C-alpha cells in the first residue's frame, strides 16, 4: 500500500498501527473529532524480539493531519 486516506471517522478514538506499512508514501488523516492524542501505538508494533531494530514509516514522504 502506497497511499492511505482516513477521513470522517468521527467516533474513532485511536489510530491503527500504520508505522509497519513499509511502502506507505502518503498518509492523510482528517475528520476524527474524538481523537485527542497520537501516541506510540500509531507507529510502534509490540514485537517479541526486543533486540530487533524497527524504523516506522521508512518510505513516508507526506503526512497530513
């Protein structure tokens, strides 16, 4: 997936873990009235191997809120 637009999710209070999408270049998020904060759950995925290096959004070029 290269492009993702999330909009008008009026009752969503959290964002999904999107940082694990390695090919994502464009991400637009709008119309989420109940969303108050963007935390580490947005880009971080709990892994059993804590020694592995993980870079969230390695291809992201544009982020819009």
